[in-house]
């Protein structure tokens, strides 16, 4: 027996963090709470939020789309994923995503929880009304300092730039 207790969070509970790549994370279960097994957070994003092409060498990333729609780039292929859909990205697979709906809300599961250090280093406490800025250099720095991510290149969605609002 690990000695860990149950984790219960109701809607609206959990630490809010502004992620430097864009979006507000609500941390639902931290690596400390899960004995390092996983990190679970909700991510609320706006249209046009995009990630650089990247990979996670040591963790799997699973995303369940609760609201909205994402365009996923998975190892060179693109797939649209809408509400009720899910994506599991195995460790090491190059990927990126773009929010194509007005807003999107996903549930993100990082396994094992060692990936938490990257997300913590690339985020800050969320303050309602504050001017939070997207800062990809902070993401790269957190990857260098904490591991968990390798940036492989710019967002691979240049063919859509003219169609994005």
C-alpha cells in the first residue's frame, strides 16, 4: 500500500495556472498527489492557440476533448478531433495541435507524472484580468531546465495561416 489518499475535486476546484503556450490549466491531480503516476489537468484555450512541433520523450500525453475542436498533427498526419473525442500521443511521437473552434476545453493526462516539472516551469499562477502573454521561449527554457519536452520546430500549420481569424 502506497499510503496515498483519495483525490476529490469538484467543478471549479484545483489550482489555476496560465500556461506560457496559451491557455489556462486547472490542475486536478498533481504528481505529488498520485505518487508520480500521473498529472491530470483541464486546459481552456481560445481559437488559434497552437503548439510548436514537439515530442515528449519520457511521457504519454492523452487528451479528451470536452468542448470545441482541435486539429492534431501526429507524426506528419493531420486529424480533426471534436468534443467527445480523444487523442493518445505515445512518448517520443512528434506532434502539435491547433484550436480551430472559438474555444476548446480538454482534459489532459500526462503519464507518468514526471512531466509535471515541465508544465510547472512553463506556467504561472493564473490571475483573472491580468495580461498573460504567450511566451514560447519560456516553454523551451522549461524543457531545457526540467526535461519533459523537446521542441522540434515551429507549428506545422502554415498552410492554414491564411484561413485563421
